[in-house]
C-alpha cells in the first residue's frame, strides 16, 4: 500500500516561514518583556532619587531652622554663620547639578 504524499508537505521550504514567524514572535515577545522590565526599574530608580532629594532638602531645612534658633539666642558667631552659609551654598549647587544630570 502506498502512502499518499501531500505536495504541500513534501516541500521543506514551506516549513521555513512558520519557523520564521515563530522566531519573530518570540523575539518580539522577549523585547516587550525586557522593555517592561527596564521601564519598571527606571521608574523605581527615579522614585528613589526623588525621595532621597526630598530627604536631603528636609535635612538642610532643619539645619537652617536650628541655625535661626541659635542666632536668636546669639550662640553663633558671625564667622560660624558665614562658614555655614558657604557650606549651604555648596550643597545647593551640588543638588542643582544632580538635578540637571
């Protein structure tokens, strides 16, 4: 008994487009998963950086308030005040530089 041969199955070149479609779909799926992963990681990093910046500004604000209290009580000399001001300006410039990078 002879096995009927289907002409479509006899030609191996018909299998190639199916494999290419599968590989293309697989590659696109992997690219989508990687894009989602990196977008999520980037968003988490940005949120952490924003929180860190806010905490740094809050710390500076607390220090300024404490300095104002000391000035009212006249416990800080003028030289100490100018030194603090210079340090504060340096920190603000560092924060601004980080913000623009």
